[in-house]
C-alpha cells in the first residue's frame, strides 16, 4: 500500500482521487459561476426574468456536485474548492467576458492554488 496516501481520513489511490476531486471542483465552479452570472445578467444587465430559471438549476447542480467530494468535513471541502473556483472565475472573465486576466490576477490564482493544494493534500488531525 505504499502507493496510497491518506486524504481526508480515507485511503485512496492518490493520483486518481485528486484528479477526480479537481474535476468535481471544476464542474462545480462552472455551475456556480454560470448560476451567479445568470443572476448578474438579470439584475445588472437587465436580462429577462427567464435567466433565473437556468441560473437556479445551475446553482442546484453546483451544490450537488460539491457533495461528491470525498471530504468528511464540508468546510474543508469548500476551502479547497475556493482555489479552483477562483481559477475558473478568471477563465470565465477571459473567455465569457472577453477580459484577459493580468499578472496580478495570475499571481493571485497561483497563491490560491497553493493554498487549496495544502488544504487538499495535507495530513489533517482527526
């Protein structure tokens, strides 16, 4: 079992589990950003109220996706998710809104990803 690492008080094949968690977090971030952007469109861009329907569905999907994380504690799952969310939000800024992130955005994302990695992979006391 030398190839296994302990994450969140469970033993998993490290590479597969981390990849699965990151993919869940990326999907959750896309769903959350899309849902929040629908509300942004309705309130700030004066889009019709129909924007709220896919927005609400997207936010429900986001919440369901986060529950697929293997974390035993919701707070730790949400904290690690935060780094992924920030990264995806800047991609959204670039691809959906047409504003390219600057060097400060990139530096901030790198800091957040380091923090999320520490939270995700560190051996936590139980």
